[in-house]
């Protein structure tokens, strides 16, 4: 995952430091990762990936079932985790390249990322985007101090989607994948966009503060190695209310103790553990 300027990783996930000196702000992605159940999609995917790995190598793996079972088990358990880490790393590199492309900065020579950037270029050309006039911001930190959260917006851009081709300000989140169709999205993408849309403040690179621009449309720009699609998302006030519920759940979970003392019936308390001491010689 890319690391925005004021973001830092903690034992509770990502938080943002407030440059104005206020309390830390929980990140939007941290809220969604903590309070939104993704197991319905991830568990079947992980099982499928592991089964395919084993079936493709069954002749090599079969003898290890009896001869090297603990190591084989560890190897198979790591399949889906390694795949997720590789996908996350590719996503970070695609995001960094997209930011550089929008800013007109030099791109790193990364053959795996290049096809995704080409799809971004194709999307920009299809809308006739004038980078100097239509790009409002890229990778900009958004704060909601009143509710206690922050996040990073991938792209704010003016597109001619209004009546008569009127320019509307879009908040867009990039999503890259090597396997999912370009038109596919997850419901929690709407929560992420709504959270950012209804922030109060944005920070420029020098930490100058400005009011959050009035976003008119929100969407996910799916970038694939051979295709792309802008999927509009209904990130309105109802989605923001849902995000606020997840936010409260996250705050409660992050503040809750990890252990609680056990209660025993009178006279049944366990004896204190005896400490072993070495007798003097």
C-alpha cells in the first residue's frame, strides 16, 4: 500500500498525523479493512488459488504429504497470502505511475506497470482531457477532523458529463487487478469514495489547507493490462452514513481491550503459579 505524506502504520492499522497538531485520524482504508467483512469474496478466492497450485504440482507435492507434511502445509498456507502481497505491490506501483503520469513527471521503467499506464493514457485520450485545465488534484490528503478520519484521493478531475457536456468535478479512485474484469467493483468502494467526498479539508503538498471541493460525481477507474473502465459509484449521503457506522465500529474495536480477566466462583480461584527458583549449590 502506498504511503501518503502524513500516514503511518500502527498496530491498529494506518492512521494519519494531523499537521495542525490535533489527534491522529484513522484512515479510510483502515476503517473499511477493520469493519467491513470481505471474507465472502476472499475465502473462495484463496481456496481456488491454493487448490490450483496443488493440482498443477500434484506429482511433485504428493510424496511430501507423508515425508514433509509440516513444511508442505506451511507452503500451501502461504499461497494466497503471497499472491495478495504481490497484487498489493503491483497496485502500489500502478498508483505511483498514474500519479506521475497525471503530473507529467518521469515514469519508472517498470514493464509490469507499463500496460496499466497505457490504459490510463487511453482513458484520458477518450475524454479529451487537458491535463493543465481539467486535473484538479492527484493523491491529495483529505481530512474530516470533526469525525476523526482522513484519506487520500487518487484523482479529482473535470469531465464533460453534465447536461450539454458541462464539466463536472469527479472524485476517482484507481483500482488495478490482473484477474478481475474491468467493469467489476465492490460495494465497499462506494463507502471509500463517500468518506473522501464528504471530508472537510484538503492538504496541499506544503500542508496549506483548503476547503474540500464540491464533488459532483464519484467513480472507480479500473485499470487492467488490456482494458479499462470508469464505473460511476453512488457515493452520496446514504453511503456516508454507512461509512460513519463502520467508523464508529472501528473506533470501538481499536479502543477495546484485547483481554479481559476471567471470573471464578468463590473458593475456586486458581492457585497462583509457583515460580521455579534455582537452589543454591
